[in-house]
């Protein structure tokens, strides 16, 4: 739907949190101007109009009993990542219950919606990767703290809400990473034996970086440390197409050979399904 759009950091500034920048401190004025420009140029509805409390970007869309899409705002209300900006070692402070990705009000809204959902598929429209991405394996606990890895207590509250409310077929659709990831979402990523409770599809970029530098060489060596990552591609531009039916959700990775020509051929590079009642994506 045209109002299914959400935002991430580069609508304002790289990796900002709430009104705080790692580069220049308070960015309230910059953020207000950026939010106004975003509202004026995106196909969003009236609640997203900026006011003194900021725009209301998170919302819920329903397709009868088939699907519920909860579009979240993971930028405007988040805490400053307690373990450091970007790539840093994990730390105990990130497990403080006060540390939040969504803010308390949005978090309560999301849990109430999950608890009351009667949809067969419950899809989370999300800005940064939910799954853990261990950068260095047994050498340490090096993570990227701008993602949900920087907010593990908040992530655990999300996964526990899915479990506690017996949410039917939770699936996360994510952006931001300029690469494709297909992930199992564990109930608790700190426990290797923790069960899979949801699926995640992270879409690549449509055109960013052009035909130049790609992210495969950066992320590629990390994948072996993360067995819950079922597929990774960091070399192709394109998009994910998700189709929802009664028995399965199917995700197709659509790619092009180049973004520098409008007549570049498009193809389906890989396809995955999540079967009803069976968490975790399967390649087909």
C-alpha cells in the first residue's frame, strides 16, 4: 500500500538516535526540518504530519483475516545505544529495561496490536536488522549497535511478545543494510539453544552505491559466525517481493545486472517461503 512507507537514519543523519547525533550532539532543529521535508515528499497520511511531539509514523494495516502489517518507527524514539555508536563490543548496559528501540508508548501500542491480532500472518515493517550479526565469532562480542543488536533487552521484549501472545506467523521485513539477509529469529540470541520464533527478510538496496562498491566483502566473512542467517548476498542491487497466501509467505529476491542502464534485465535470484505454522524461512 502507498502508506506502508517508514524511515530510517538517512532521512536525517547517519545512525542518529532520537535527537542525538554521534557527530554534533543535539540535532533537534535538523531533525525537525528533515521530518518536514520527508512528510512533504512521501505518500503518507495526516497522522505523519510533524507537530510538537513529532510525526506519528508507526501504524497498523490489515487485510481481513489474512495479514496484519505493523509499520514501526525505530528512529524517532530510540535510546542512544549504550555500548557505543556503530561497531562496538556488547556491554551489560544494553540490557537495562529502560533502553528502548521504539519508545515506551510505541512499544505498548505494538504489543497490544500483537495480542489482539487474529490475522494468519503478522508482518513487522522494520527499519534495521532484528537478527544478531556477530562480527568476530569466538574472538569477542563485536556487534553493530545501530541495529537491534544494540538493544537486546528491547529485542527480547519483542520476541517474548510473539511467544506470550501466541502470535500467528510473525515475519519481519527489514531495510537499511544494502544487502540481502534471510534469517531465523531466535527467542533469545544469547542462548544458542533458543527456539526459532519468527522469520526475517532483509531487502537489498535498489540503487545505492550504484554499480560500484558492494557490501559482500564486508559482511561475507561474518556469516559463518551466525548459523541463523540462512542466506546472504551483498553483491546485487534489487528488491524483495513478498506475496502472502493462506498456506505460505513467499519472498523473491529480484535483481538487475546493472543500475546504470534503464533497460538492464531483471531476474529472480533466489526465493524463500515461510510455511504457515512453521517459523523460519525455507529456500525453494
